[in-house]
């Protein structure tokens, strides 16, 4: 083993924090990633893996035998482990579950029954629960029996004898309370709770709105306490959500691994290029309708990309704004009409402004004022359609249950291309021939 | 006053949580926003305003007199207030500062000396500090003297007599410790600290990596404790950062108000359209170079948008991926070369694949195999350039200190348009005439 390898092995096994090693794995191309992984001692792999993004963890874990998988999985929070197990081969998962204690297996099976995008899928079971009828002094003595409280413990959860959730006792209140106070008298009962079936997006909104560190998760029927969700998991949801639109608009996957291998990347990109090719051929078909016109006035061929491009740019500005507004839950039926009006007016003003500039430049370039009128008309028409489509399309897609970020940009480009070529070449056919 | 207005007034003043009223204001067009605002009692406005996004808060607050501004500002966290004061007219700020107690004024002036995008700008001064040489029992008694601990208090901060930061005592450790233990013996000294001049982005990365709820902020020179940063403020940074790229790529502002008034929206959009018009005219100029060729083979005019569009789509996929990788700090000199290689290979494979499909379709459409060869060649060339530009451009812009998300998409489109038209019409001139 070379000196350099020994040095790297030293860095990977303790000299660097596990979080940094995880970051290093994520930032490495496939081959280097595998090499680095093999230099990490088996005993340290679990510690590192808990910080690695899910897609990459699954890649490593699906090649492990049951024994190593079990050893590694001890480092994971229950909720993360449940997400990963859901993606491993069934036989492997069965073996892992079989090797767990009955209590752990029951917990894990219950967590795995929730989808990853639900509150149940985000939830952990490491709650500290107390009864309402004890004194603060007893709470302190109960806590002191633990060797350490779970991370992100900001509240104790108050439950009945049958595990029904009653309220929370924030540590910030506990620590300032008289020791002979009864929990019931200072616990908060109007606190924010989450039901297990709620979506991860709803959970993230609640955490952001109410500035929570953790929140209890409740069974909607029995009102029993199931677990809690902590801000660290919610931060991941918030980042994923905010990145989602940008990645989807470019036809990239949500959990896109920046350093995915060639064939995986090629396949994903090919699909998106294929979909966009249909758009491009539709645009070409529209141009083809005006073959005779193009044959007579070659300046049209030179100028026509300007009309399509200005429409595309204006449309994608509106589309991006509306997609973000929908994601932030800002846009509903009450304000959609105002938004549409504004966008149409903005489109009209900018249409007239830039149509004038383009008409001027065109006149100078081709010395033909009739072409200038035609392109100016087409620009105004296309910017109006861009405003309409950019506003209404994502709202309509959302209503149809289709992700506006994914389908929106393709459809918008089709519209602005088709309208752009149609209006420009159509007006030209009417007025220039 | 109508019954409906009374009903709304009732909802805005207590029936709805302040956070929901804030959300309502953010989701309302300008006129409705102003009407709603006026229906909120003066006493409640501060409570609502603390949850409203900064840009909108500033709008309301710049119209207040000093007295109201002072009353409202009592609801704000120090860090948020400092950010807002930095955007208000100077005379108003002076009056507000003059009306504060000497201690508060000193604190506020110190907070205002930091930029909003730095750790100092995110920091709050509501820390609970203890000395290292006291027992846990005394800590408990000290805490009980407070009426309530500040929100998001997960650690007590241990400082020397001269306020030098020594370490943290996590509540999760405090609560399980023996009461006669000395703080020094259980405090954590290797905890994560933040220096006041660090960027907000670095702070966010640290919080995400280490799953922090709060972290102390230290003066880099004196090592004195200045304050602390809490996860709720960091969540805002994370969301803004993740949204930043998407908004910038569409030429939208970071703090874009979805319901900004018409003229403000028009002005911002106009600038972006103008920049893109330059791109469009450059592309048209390139087409104009081949006027004779277009005059002879009109099919070229029909097909040429396909070449530009496929290049643009492929390029913006790479660009988006690399911009995100840079934002996540994943891409550096060690792996940029691997990434470039992969993108070129992916571009080549997808280029050949889709060039074949397009060639086939073109042959069927125009019954001319020579045009098919020409467009296939142009597609491969353009997808290669798209891969090169999409990878290298954002890395180069970043090195030059230019935001790759803002400038990247315009430059990329220029490249894929120019290369697309140049290669397609150039090859056509060589082989078809």
C-alpha cells in the first residue's frame, strides 16, 4: 500500500468528520467513489453512510450481506433506514427484519408502511414521553435516568396511559418552572401536531411557518402518539422542494446524482431530448406551411428566430414565477385572475416596447418598412400568448394533477414557437406577397 | 362598515394566527394587500409584520412615523429588524435609533454593521450565557430566574468573565447531568462555531451538514461571544439559495414578489428581454450570412430551428446540473475534468442517436438524403458544443466572480444558436450547393 493511500485511509477513518467523508463520496465520480468507499473500514462505513444522500446509500447497501447491512443500519435514524429498506431487494429486507428484535421489527414495519413523501415517512420514534399528572421535580428525576436525550429534543411529549397525545412540555418552559408544579398545569395543548398521512410538503410548510424544531406525529383515528418529526429532516424536504422546480424544468431527476455514470446520464437525457424533438418538429411543420412565402422573401428566414426566441424568454419568465408561486401556495382562484391581468398588461407593454425596437433595427438592416411592421405585429402577438400560456398553463396542469415544472417548459416552448412562426409568417403572407 | 368587512377585520385581528395573516398579505395583489393591511389594528400590525417577507415589510414600514415604527419593531427579532432598518430612509432610521435605550441602540448598530448576507447579519443577541466554574444545580437555579427561555434554545453558551466563548452546554446534557457536576466538566469545547464575517451560505452549509438547531457567533479576533444563529433563519437562507438559481436563470429577482405591481414587473422583465434580444440578433446575423444558401434550398429555413432547439435543450440540462453542483459545493478542480469528459461522451452518444432519428424523419419528409446528412452532422456538432459550454461556462463564470445562474443561460443560448445555425447552414453551403 502506497503512502498516499495510507494517508487517504487515515483521513477517511477518523481524521475527517463522517459528514465530510460523506460529502467527499457525493462529490466523486463513480470509480473514485467506489475506491474511497473500499478504503473506509467496515466499522466506520455506517457512521459515514448515514450522512450520504439516499440514492448513493442504496447503491452501496444493496451489495452488502445481511450481517453488514445490520451493522451499518445501526447508525441510521429509523426514518432514514425505513426509506432505504423500501428500495432494497425484498429478500434482503426480509432477512434484515428477521434479525431485528421483535420491538424494532414492529417499529420498522410500521415506518415502512408509510410513503417516503408522507409525515409517517419523515417521522422518528425516539420520543421522550411523560404523563400529565406528575410534578416537574419527577420529570427532572425521570430525565436524569437517561444517559443522554435524543438530538433535537426541544419538547417532552405528554401522553395518557393509553398513549393518546395530550400536549407538549417545551424544555424552555420546563427549565423555568417551579419544581412542584404539575405537568398538566403548564403543558401546551394547542400546539402544532402532524397527522401521519399528511404530505411531506405540508409538514415543511408548517415547520417554516411556525418556526418549529420538532413536532409530534399523531394517528388521525386513535389520536395516539406515533413519533416525532425533527427540523433536520424537514430541511432536506425544503431543499428538495425548492430544487425540484429547477431540475424538473430542465428535465432532470429530483435526486439527480451530479456524478452519475455515463449510461445512466445518457438514458435520462435522451428521453428529454426526444420529447423536445417532437416540439421542434411541430414548429418546423408550421414553418413548412409557409414554404412559398419563405421562398419569395428570404429575410423572413433570417428574422423568424427572433420572434420565437422573444416569446420563449417572456413566457418562461412568467412560467417560472407562477410555478414558484404555486409551490409556495401563494396562487389560488382568488388571485389568479389578477395575476393573469397583470401578466397580459406587462406582456402588452413589453411587446409594444420591444416590437418598436425590433422594427427599427429591421428597417435599418433590410431597408424595408413592411417587414418591420410584420415582425412588430408578430412580437406583440407572441408576447401576449406567452403571458397567457405562462400564467394559465401551470395553473391548469396543477389542477390536472400534472407537475407544472416538468411538463410546463416543453408545452410553453411549443406554444411560443408555433405562435411565433405562425404569426410572423402568416402576417408576412398576408401583407408582403 | 359592511358585515363582510367586519368579518375580515375579525379574522385579521386574532381569529387567524399572525403567520396566516402574513401569508395572506404575501398572496394578495397590491391594492388588496393595502386594504387588508389597513384593516389590521395598529396593535396587531407588528405581530403580523414579523412574519411577512422582508421586501413587503419594508414597503409598509417606510410609510410609518417613528412612533409606530418603534411600536412595530418591538415584535421583530434583532437580526430581522437590523436587515429592515438597513433598507429604510436614513433619517427615519436615525430617529428610531435615537428613541432606543442606549444598550439596544448599541446592539442594533453593531448588528447593522454586518451585511445581510453574513453570519453577523443572521445573528441574534438573545443568548443565555453561563460561567464554566459553577455547578449544574446553580445553572438550574439561574435558569429558573427567567420567565421563559428564548425560542430555539438548545444550548447554554459558556463564556469567561471577559465574555470569551469557551464552549456549549447542550440542554440534552444538562438535563441528564448530576446536579453537583461542574459545567466545565461536561461542556463541549469542540463544538461548531461561526465567525461573524462568514457568509450566510457557509452558515447554511454548516447547519445542514451538522444538523444544528443553533450555533454561537464569535468575533474572529477577540474570540468574544457576539450572539447566536438559529435554524429558523437558516431555513430561509437555504430556501432562498435553492430558489436563487431557478429565478436567476429566468432573469427574475431573488426576492421577487409574485404580486408586484405592473410597472415594477414590466421594468424588470424588459431588461431581461433586451439582453436576450441581443442574443437573438446575433443568431439572425449568423443566418443572414447564408442568405444565398437559404434562397436556393428553402427546406433549410424549415429545419434550422430544430438544430438550434436541440442544442439549447441539451445545453441547459448540463448547465442546470453544473450550476446546482456548484451551489452545493460539489464541483471543484479535482472532478471538473471527469464531469467534462462525461458530458462530452453523453453529448456525443445522444447526438448520434438523435441525429439518426432526425435524419430519418428529414429523408421521409423532404425525400432528400443529402439534407439528412447535413442536419445530422449539425446536430452532433451542436450537442458537443452544448456539452462543452454547459460544463465549462458556469465553472468559468464562477471563477470570474459572475453569478453563473444569471449570465449562464443567456450566453449558453447564444452559443447553441450560433453554433447550430453556423454548422447547419455552413454544412449545407458546402455540400448542397
